[in-house]
C-alpha cells in the first residue's frame, strides 16, 4: 500500500493500460475522511498483495480525478486490466472494501 500521495499523478492513458488489479485512491493528505480509512484500507490491501495501490492527490483542475468523475474524497476506484469493476465513495466499513477487492479476484466479472 502506498502511504503518501504521489507528487505527480499518472495519466489516464497509463491507468487504462494497467495490467492486473489496481486500486486508485483519490483524496488529499488534509482530508479527515481520507485519513480515517487508511488503517482499514491498508489491512484490506494486505490480504491482496497482487493488487497495486495508487494514491492520487486530487483537487480542482486535476485531470485524472476529473476523468473518473471524482466529487468526494476518498473515492476508491477498483480496476482490472484498466477497466473499472467497482467504486466506493467515502467507504464506511472494511467489509465494503473487502467486498470490492473480492470482486477483483472473481474472474469474468
């Protein structure tokens, strides 16, 4: 799990061509909601070490967040081979994160 937001965000083309599973976490280091899910998100991702975690600092004018329609933080976008398979906005429980990660492991979804 990435612990800090990347200083530069990846391009949408880079995201669309990712191989395998990935979770995009859109947020901000000063966001209380974002900080509050870090332990739960980290514990969930630890059970899925093959899934890449990409922590993206979002805000006005940030193209990657706008391309995914992000409006609230944190927004977690779960991808398989660059395609969205699930999305959580301000997840309230570890079970919601675990369910979304499990969907990524299910073939054919």
